[in-house]
């Protein structure tokens, strides 16, 4: 079964709305579009972590599809990211669109969860979601996402569309890769790791490591 992989940019407080420019997604009165702009350098490679969809098939929500459709087909053929995105097979989750104009694009009809389950069971390359916050939350609730590539930018935006909202199903993650750019972007890859397992430090016996730490701190006190 092929994997379903998410790749997205977020602020430190979890906002993912309009990272690319002021006009990208101003819905809800969002005025800080383009908040990633000043953090791009040679150590922030957009072709990494599936953001260029190379060797994958794209799964997009309506809003992200419309943003991409209005931009990427009109970029020069020499742009490797444009070439990859334009060539990729694209599946679009929307209850309002009836026609798609970007080449290799197919509408997902009916229940999106059932459609993605069917796609994952088919042979082919892994499936890649870019952006598409509402779609991510729907598929996360159904436990269908196999990997999260989350690039956290050192900004706090306060309001806007979040990667995980208040209705998100709680779950644990395991960090499998992480790298920091020269501009402070933390590029991390996580995989789901079961349920959240709460605990308490109250009444717990300290470990040998913790006892050694306390002893060292006591010795260092004046």
C-alpha cells in the first residue's frame, strides 16, 4: 500500500495560511500572507520533503489547487519544480468544482476518506499533500496520513488557518528527521506513533539520571 505524505509550512504558533504571498489566501481577513519570504536561502530547499511532488502523485484541497493552478502552469519549462508539479498526476478534493483546467488533474467524487483509502490501495507512487489544511484535518481524523513534513518558520502570526485545529483527533508523533536552516527554519519529519500516553511526575520515583542531575546541581550551588 502506498503512503500518504503531508508537507506544509507553519508558523511557530501553527498557522499555515498564505505562506507564499499577500494575495494567496486573504480569507478571514488574514493580512500577513507571504510570511515565509524572508527566510529562504540556499539551506531551505523547496525540492526536499516532497514539496516539488517529484516521483509522487498530488492530493490537493480546492483552495490549494486553485492557488497552484493559477501559478505553476505559467512558469518557465526550465523551472524544475514547475516541471515536476505540472507533470504530476493530481487528485483534487472538492464539493464545488466541476471542471479542472490544470493538466493531469482528476476530481475526487463522493466521500474523500473513501476515495483516499481506494487510492492508497492502488499500485503507484506515494501520494503527496501540499498545503490543503482542511483536507489534512479530515484525513488525519481518519488515521490515513503516514508521514508529516512540517517546516516551522520562526514567526508568530496569532490568527489564521491552523495545521491542527480544536477538533483534531489527539495522536502521538515520532520525529524521524530534523534539520535547521541558516535562517532558523526547523525542517522536521514525523510519523504517527499511536495514542497520546499521559503520565504524571507527581509521586514518581526519580531515575538514576535524574538523581545524578540533582546531586550535581546541589554540588554546584554556592
